[in-house]
C-alpha cells in the first residue's frame, strides 16, 4: 500500500508538471518560471467546475485554466539566505549565538563582499 501511495503522489506531481508544460507553451514561457503550488491550487479550484461541464464548455474552461496557470510565476527572491546553525545547545561548533535576523544580515553582507 505504501508503494501505491508513493506512486499516486508521483503520478499527481507528473500530471501537474504536464499541465504546467502546456500552460508554459501557451504563454511562451519556460516551465520552470511557473509555480507548482499555484498550478496545483488552480487545478483544485477548477476540479469541480470541470467535472460538471459539457464537452464544448470543458475545452473553453481548460483554455482559461491554462492561461491562469501560465500567469502564476515563481517569485524572484534575491538575497535569500538562511543561517545554517543550530539554535539549541547540543555539543556542536555551529551554535547560533545571535538573533536570526542579525545573523542573516551578516551572511548577506559577507556574501556581497566576496
């Protein structure tokens, strides 16, 4: 049963990626520029509407869905940095001794000077 569940998750992921590829082709974009989470949310939102639609209306709604998915772009997050330090006090040399925001600012300053 575990194998089946894993295969179902992989199948669902591949279906979402296939729809993203179709939406990217319709919008002349790279599939990596489209958000997987946004596509999944839109597919869930359109699911009930598509299941009750006639064939003629279904094609129109699929076109609208692909256009909407193509508009969900992955956000650019420049300067994103998280300190890789342990906050708790185990026996480690990588202790976090400063607040996270302060440490993040230090890492970004060091990254810019390199």
